[in-house]
């Protein structure tokens, strides 16, 4: 593991049994309040995609907004918010998807991406891959070309990478 990544690990707090028993939540708020750690995390998420023609970065609410806007700025790209239902003020396109504990829906403005625009997908965590898969599908449905997926943390045991296509486009700063 890269030395920079090792410096970030202590900034991720484990919260057992949240939001429900048996789950160990990865709390990124200690990293967010640490200026050098936050800057390093954003750079490590953005660096593999420099020079790849990224035009837009898309992230699902809410933690995808935090890293997505920062990665977009680092890559001189625009940002596309992917939101929960009825949060966007303009005409939307939506997708329903399965969660470990039910169903959910994500929406994006219909005009958020021009056909063929190169989009990098961003989130803080890749767990089962359900939200990221739905986000990628949503961007493709409105005409975007997914350049890749970048996340701060990938929980390997949950095998979320396997739900994404193609798998080799996934970059994780930390794999736990």
C-alpha cells in the first residue's frame, strides 16, 4: 500500500452497529476535518484520471457530493449531482434499484450530460455496489460515457466491484 494511503487510514473511524446491528460504518468525518488528509484523499482519487478527458464528475448524495465536487475541481471538470427523488428542480430521469434492505430511487437532470460526454463516477465508499451501479446506469441512460469509478474506500468482502461493468475501471484509494 502506498505511504500516502497509509497516512489516511487513521483518519477513518469505525462505528460499530450503525446504522443497524452488525454493520461497521466507515466514518469519513475525521478525514474531512483534516486539511492535509482531505487534500491527499482528493488527489489520490483524481490522479489516475488526469489526462483521460474527463468532462464531468458525477456523485450521488450525499457523500458523493463531498468528494465529487473536489475531484471535479482537481480535474477541471464540471459536477453532476445525482439525488434522491424530488430533490432536483428541473426535469429529471430516474432509476430504481435494490438495496440490501429494500429499494431506492436516484434521479438526475435530463440535461445534465450531453450525449457522449466523458463522466467519472465518484463516491466515498464502494460496498455492495448497488448505488454506484444505479448511478452508472443512470448516467449511461442520459447519454454519458463512463470513464471510470473512483472511491476513497472499497470494502472488498462485499464484492461491489463485481456489480460494475467493466470492472477494470474501478479505482479505490483504500481497499479494506
